[in-house]
């Protein structure tokens, strides 16, 4: 269209200039000359291009509108399951390429069937519409809300840390609980939170979010639960001063005194890193704190691998592979951060959540309690591979 319109403008401008400079030549328009044939041909081509371009533009807009209609849930205005699955795959690819964290909320309206039975299906539709509107207006423009099916919803949070996701989930839960519906009942929602890990498939990520949601339902509904982590959300991430921090729990202990002490030390190092981040220190100081955490983690992994081999833990090789993947990823993100190719949020999310908290709270508990006979095992010498 632009090219065709451009040809028409050039042709008209040329005719206008000829009419001013040589008005007697304007009568040659009625004569068959090579110039006039060329002008007619150019005008004809421009007309074809403009009309064809207009038709293609109209079709493109129509296709886009139809695709959007096919991917939107009409009742709630949120994306449907097909579109959400596409977005999950895209965000996982971005996380693997750039290190940007991505988290997922899985939400389920509590006792929704009872609302339909007691107040009618119109009331149920009102709840779904209101909740969909709440999700669309109370999240960032980059966050993606979707209706997973029935009364179950999801929210994909790109470039959002685990802690940001929990804060948003609590906000959504509180907003719905205080929302005034026309039929006068209070409606609540249970929410499960899961952050994507570098080793996840989409199914594994979704399953962890679904299990967190199940735990929220099992615990009494109208609450937020995080994936596979013991204790309440507030005990896990908040101190009395409301600063983000990790809090140690006896349930994280494996029974080996030295390993458990190293875990506590890692938690303390992470909390120091969180404090530095919240105080607004410069990039060099943050980088040094991350390097210190990484050094402590390498030493801890070496010692833990030595113990697991000594007790002949059947899945020690897999656990060691997990250690290697985590360290490789940490080194890559740190190098990118130091070159300004990765933002601080991506680095801190991985170091604090995935490398430390999640690995200790979930992976390190898989091998169970270590027998007291190996409690006094001396630490292995440092290997050159990690120096």
C-alpha cells in the first residue's frame, strides 16, 4: 500500500510541476506518447498495489481478531489454556536464554460449586467475571492471566522472583476476600506458587504449582502455599521487620551435624545478600557477595558429595549431576551480570531461590536422615575442579 501510494504521489507531483512550468504541454495528455503510456502504466500498478495491500491488511486484522477471540475466554476476558501453554513455553525459553526468572500462580476459587448450588449459575458467572477482571487489573502489564478450566486460573509472571510472586498472590487473595458481590456472599481463593527451575519441563513446573495449590486447599482454603516448602509463607520469606529473608527450620535438617551447619551458614549468607540488595549498595559489592555465596556453596557441595558417597546413597550420582548443573548455571549468570548482560533480579533469584533455598529445602531432603555413624566424618580436601 505504501509503495503504491508513493507511486501515485510522485506521478501527481510530476504532472503538477509540468502544468506549472510548461502549461502548453498539458494538452499532450490526450496524445499517445511514450511518456503518457508510462504514466498510465504507473498509475495502474499503483492502483493494483493499493487495493491489494488494503485487502491484505484487512485480512491480517481479521485473522488477528479471530485468533485473539479463539484464545480468549469470553466469560472472564482472560487467556484460555491453549494460549497459556504457549506463553509458558515462551517464558521458559527466555529464562534459559537470558536467565530471567519466571514464576507461576495457580488459583482455584474455594467452594465454587456451593456458590452455584446456593445462589444459581448467574451468581457463579458473576464471580468468574469479577475474578477475571480483578486478575487483569491488579497485575503488571507484562503478567499474563489465564483461565485454566472451570473455576481454576493461572497467572504467569515473567521476570518476577519467587518473593514477588508470593506478595502478589497474597494481594489477590486479600482483594477477592474483601470484594462485594451482589448476592452478598464472601468468595475466597486458594493459591499455589511455583518458580520455574532451569531443569524443569513445563509439566514438572505445572505439577509443583498444582501440588502447592492442593496443599493450600488441604490446609483450610483461602491461603497461599509455596511449592514443596514447609511452614507458612510469612515464616519462609519475612522477618519481623518485613525485610525479605530465609528462615531456618528444623524440618530442613538431614541429621548430619556438619551438613546441617553448612546449610544454616548458607542461609545466613543469603540473608546477608538480601540485606545488601535492599540497602541499595553498588554492583561491585553485590557481585562480591554473590561470589562469596558461590564459594561457600562449592565447598558445601564437595563435602555433601563426599558424605553421600560414603553412606553409599543410591542416587548420589544424580545428586552430583544436579550440583554441577546448578554451579554451571550460577557461573554463567554471574559472568553475564558482571558484563551487564543479565539483570540483578535474575541473578539473585537463581542464587537465593534455586541454588540455595529450593535445593536445600527440597533436593537435599530427598536422601533422608543420615545415620549418626557418619556425623564425625572429616571434610574432604578441596578438589582442583572447583577452585
